[in-house]
């Protein structure tokens, strides 16, 4: 249940932070266009509210990162959420989010330091807000587990459309830039829509985004220290654990099963599939993970679903012996959040 709570907080805080950044950027453009009312929406209030939204977005960005670090299934190391490109999960798209957050921090600092750095430098640094917005948009589309849902596409599309439109109004006031600006915005939308259709909306995006290393499931895939001893595996053992079910696209469902055995072994399985007419799940991919007790090693591999249950060949993330994984399910109840069965892991 902890994993479910932390991941939902990660998702919610990310969406809230993006909404606040989007609103702040649009308000900034409206202020530059002098769209305000001296009576109902005075310029000073507009400016203070714009700044407040930036600070609030920063707060939710911190919440987003902290709970991603706390999530027991993702198992991010702290530096993966600070250093661009260090993440084991969708490294490129995570990097864009990290860069956006760090540039956002620079924008906030520039506002506080404005009396010391002067208006010209503040204005240059404040312009980075547009880059923050763009990087945050691509980060959300590239890493978000909700990207394939219509509401998420609308959630990202509306702010981008608003910024594009207000940007054109702004360029209209600068002689000679409207034509080039319009061409740039149209080109941006063409490239953006093409990327979304050919990228995040594709069924294999989780593998592509994760550098073709697994399905991109919420399993720690970072390198680990070398194995100091060979785990013995698990003899046939009864297992009871937790399961969550999430919709990750139109008709696409992801099941996450995980359990810690009395022996200290942790096993987890992620299954992704499409719901068919009879209500069953046509499996399209998945990953199994095993973390032995008292060992720095972790083993993972793609799953195969058979009549007997879930099987996989688990490979060590740092080199060494492989294992055969077999999970036989006797009970699976996503509504209740539980599953039961028997697990066996043997050395090959």
C-alpha cells in the first residue's frame, strides 16, 4: 500500500506543479501584453500572483522529487533525481525534468537577486521560464504513466496552445517577427504532434524510453555492486502479497505485484496488457524482479505468461549466474489489492 500512496503523490504533485508553471507562464505573457484592469486586476497584484505561482510550483516540484525518491518500488537513488542522465528509469526524459527543475530554481533565485544583478540580467534569466515550461511538457509526456489517456493529452495540450497563442500576440507587437514567429509555432506544433504520436502513444514506448532495457516498469534498474556470494534461490514457497491495477492508456492496463517473503526475499512482477472483449488481459509485456536478502545483487528479466502462471529468466544486473523464476497464482484480486500463490527461483 505504501508503494501505491507514494506513487500517487508523485503523479499528483507532478501534475499540480506543471499546472502552476503553465498558469504562471501564461500570466507572464498576459502581463507583457498589458492585459490587466486597473480596477479588477491591477498590475501589481498580477505581478505578485505570477511570482507566487512560480514559488508554489517549486514547492510541488520538491514534493514530486522527494516522493519519487521515497517510492519503494522505483528505488531511485538521491543523485538520480539531481543529476541529469543518472536515472535508471527513462534517463533522457527524466533528465529533461531535472533540468527544468534546476532552471526553475535559477529563475526563482534571479527574482530574489534582482536588486543585485540588475534588470537586464533578471530579464534574461526570467526568459528561461519558457524553456522550463517546454522541458516540463516533454518530461511529462515522456515519463508520465498517464500520457496515453485523453485527459492527460488535453491537460498538456491546452497550456501549450495558450502559450503559443499568447506568444503570437506578443510577437505581433514586434515589427518583422510575426511571420517568422508564426512559422516557428506551426513548425513546433507539427514536430510536437509527430513526436507524441510516434513516441509516447506507441505501445512499445516504455521500452524505447527506457533505452530498450526492460519495459520501463517501476523497478530499479540501476547498476548495483558485484555479487559477493551466489544466492541459493527460493525453493517452492507460498507467497501472499499486494497488487495494484492502473490504466496506462486506452484499453491498456498495468498490474504491479510485489511481496516480501519471511526469508527476506523480495519479488515483484509488472504485467502490461490490453483488455479484450471478454474482460481478460492480453499480456503485451512485463518484468520480474528478485532481490535476495543480505545481498547487494538484484535480478530481473522479461516475463512469459503461461497456463501455470508467470515465468522468467532472471539475469543479474551486475553479471553472474542467471535464475529461473516461476510464480504460480492461486488468487489474484486487484480490487482487494491482494494476490496469493507459490514462487520458486532456481539457478540455471
